[in-house]
């Protein structure tokens, strides 16, 4: 009844505006007609749920579908957008679809609603939540995933309407991280992030979770039979979570000295590093394999790499450096994950060069660039030399390359699958790495061969000659190497 009255009121306003327009001039009349059209369109947008096509991951082979139904969750995705364009909202929902599939779900459908703000009660609003409930029942879904982080009260209220489990984007990302973490540090970081997410979402049921009166009860108390231990089950759970989080933080802090020692060794040896950063599933690990000839884990999944992988590289003139493959980024990455994986991002902050890998075939590469650069700025690494590589160039046509070139004019187009652009990328990395700039000539005694080896490994050797007193070397070296060889200067 209220909805009908509101609609009638809106219609009356429009009729009044239309009748008044006849007394205006042609220009004013056209402008008013445009305003009226905009009002009608906005009202229609708010009153409808928009179905996003192409999200379903159902298989056509009936036998395989039946098998997957036994082991996969069937999910429906929902999202709300206001300031963003509809295209941006659809891209975000498609990314959520990829996240859900990586987590082990099957996406059945996706719905978007345009409204100024998510409903504080049910996220979509009471009427649209009921429409969602009907869709969930029709397609046989057992989970609903929201594209933004839900407040605990919103999740509970929406669950009460749709009658199935409701989770949000953050919960899906945490679930993927928990599946892919392999090292002790990675597992500890994921568990800490999960507990930080869980803590405000503990819920109680009725009076069984309320505070129990301990000891004597005053005149306003509940009297005999209500005297409890003084702490409720929810409070016990919260206290246990706080204790566990404290232990995990100490455990993660305990990993830091070993990691810092390794990093210090690399710095002391003046070995430059190239941090491979980029959006999740941009092909960073595949590109690392191409650049180094190694076989790191490569999966067509989001967040396949969580633990930092360090690999050795060498320039054409023999200088050694390291590659650091880091965890992928994603839009709206939960804050607790950024905090938990601070150690991974430190590799980016301490690098000599950041190799920023972008999926050139992605529908919105500009958003990928922006998201990664935001995280780079967060770890205060924006002053480090950045080299952008548009990966998956084999999937691009000329018009797409032109658009990407407009985004980053000096980027390199590469394909980890076909090898296109790999040699050009190596040359660009060589040029970006710091070069020893002090020329010296030394005669190193034959019993100090390790110094000659260090010259070749970490510096730029120009000439080598074997003389009676030792090995004469002319080279460009770093300041640290020059101090080691000062006594052998010729």
C-alpha cells in the first residue's frame, strides 16, 4: 500500500511538471523534458534488479554437472552500486564470480541493484530481498554472496529472508587464502586475518548468551537460579579469539628476524631485487617461469601464489639479481589481509625495481593498474622504479594494444605463454637495475680468488689479465666492493 501511494505521488509530480511546461519557451521545454526523462529512468533503475549475464559456471555435460553438484556450493551473487557506472559494477561482479569459482563454488546467477546506499537492514531492501529469495529457491542455490562487505546485522537479516547462507566478498577471499597458504608463516597470517574478520561477527541466541550474574545479586537482580560463572559463552569465545590472535601475532613476529636476515644478506652483497607485483591471476608466476627458466606453481586461479618465491636472475653483462614473486592484489582487498600479509608487501618496498604485471586481456585493465598502485603507495614504494608489462599479449588485437599503450606509453607487451616480448622485457629490466658506477683497476693475489669471483658476480668487469703477482681486473664496482679492494688498487 505504501509503495503504491509513493508511486502515485511521484506520478502526480510528473504530471504537474508536464502541464507547467506548456507555458515555457522551447529551450526551457526541452530542458524540462530531459529532466523528466532522467527522473523516470532513475526511478526505474531503483525499482528493478539487473541480471548480469555470463556469470553462470554450470557445465553442459549432465554427468559432470551431477558430479559437481555433490561437491560444490551453488551460489547467487548480488551487488549494489550508486556512483559507479553499471559497467564497472558488472566487472566487479564478474571478478567476484571468478573468486567464488576459485573458492570451489558454482555460480548460478548474479543480480545488481542501483540505489544511493545499501539498505542498512537487508542490503537490498525488503522488497528486493524477497525477490532474491524467490530466485534462490527457483535456481536451487544454497549460498548468496554480496559484492561488498556486509555488516553482521545485514547478513543476519538477509539470511532470515532468503533462508540460505549469506556471506560477503571478504569471506570468499579469506576462504581462498586459507586453501592456498602453504608455509607456516602464510598459514599463520591467514588464520590471523580470519579471526580479525570473525570477531565482530560472533552472534548469540537469546538469553543463553547474555551475561550471567556472578556472586550476590542486588535488588534489581534476577535472584536465585541466575547466579552464573560471571562470563557468557560469547564472551568466552571472544576471549579465546583474542588469546589466539595474540599468539599468532607473536608467531608471525618470530618469522621476521630470519626474513630480515636473508634480506640483509642480499643487501650486504649488494644484490639488486626485482619485485613482481600485479593483480591476482595476471600471470606473474608464469612470467617468472619464462624469465628464469624455473617451474613455479602456475594455476588459472586467483591467489594461487601466497608465499613469496625468490629466484635468481642474471643480466647480459653478468650482474646477478633476484626476482621476488608476490601475492596478487584485488580490488577491495580486505584491510586485515593487507595487514596480515605486510611481510609479503615488504618485498615490494625493499625492491630495486618493481615489475608491475597487468592482464592486458582483462575487461578493465585501468582498474587493475590503479588497485596495484594504491597498495604500492600504501607500503611507501611509489618512488621505486616501476616497469609495466602487459601480459597475455597473444589475446590482444591492434585496437586493444592501442588503448593499453594510451594507459602506459612505455609499457612492454609480453606473453608468458608464447614468449612474445620476453627478450625485450629482459633488456628493460637490465637497464632499470642499478649499475656499478666507480671504475677501478686492481691486481688481486691468486690466493684471493673469491674477490675475483665477486667482481664477476656482482659488478661489471671490463678487462681481465693474468700477471705474475695475481689477476689484474678493470671493472665498474659499487662503493662497498671498492672498499674491499682498496689495498689491491694498481
